[in-house]
């Protein structure tokens, strides 16, 4: 298959997963600061971009997190880190899903990982995915705790918010379009800090 066809197939797959939303200049600037173009990363890592695109299309590596306005496939700088840790792309799925006790949950998380939509984490690993899930659930449940508004409660809540803040990037307007609403930073960090300011 010609290499240009692989790139076009990857663009089409990206739009199937994320919808067809325009990237603004602000989106492009955010993405360029947070991510790296696939071809640039491959040069640094000594890899062939067409081979990486094939792995993405074969669902053995995650899709790009973003397509910049110039159609550059934007990926995290540590795109290959998990595969390297697992012993190669052939072993990645088994290594990744084994981090969840429930096989169905592991498969669901693997599918989410392959979508490339874990742009909600600075570093995407099973551990950070699990920690983010715990933190967002705990922050969401905090308002129902019996000691709400006490100093100890506020301290606990803000420790959770601060930890999530450290895990998550800022997001951009494009994310709110493709995810169909506010991000976890909007709801669990910014909104909760505004609603329950530190004493």
C-alpha cells in the first residue's frame, strides 16, 4: 500500500473517532506546545512514520491525539514508551489490559487508549488512567460527604483537586467540541475550586 494512502486512511480513521471539527489558531498553538508531530518524533526515535501509521491502523498503537490544521498527526512525546515497556507492540495489549482485574474493563480501557483520546493526561499509563478515574469519582462524591464544608473536608477535597490538576493538561476548545461538552478539568478542577474556594 502506498505510504500516502496510509496517511489518508489515518486521517479518515481520526475523523471517524473524533468527528469533523475545525481546529482554530488557538487550538493549533495549544497542540503544538503540548504534543509533537508524528514525523518529527519518528525522526528523533529512528522509526519509519509509515510503519507507525500502519500500527495505528492495525489497532496496535493509539491514534494521534489531534490533527493540526495542516493535517500533521500530533502525538505525545512518549508515544512509544508503553510498547517499549511491554516488550513491543505485539505484547502491548496483553500487558496493558492486565492492569485491570476485570478483563472487560481492561478491554474497554484498551479501546479507549487506542482511540488517542486520552489527551486528558500528561502521561498516559494504566496507573495514571486508574488514578484519574479514582480522583474524578472522589471529587464528584465529595459534596455528599457528611462533613461537607468543614476545614478537614476542604483540605481533603483540595488535595484531590490539586492531584488531578497535576495529572491533567489545560485542554483546548477543540476538545470540548469532540467530547460534546465540558472536560474533566472544567467540572472537577475549575468548577469545584470556584464552588468550594480554599478557606
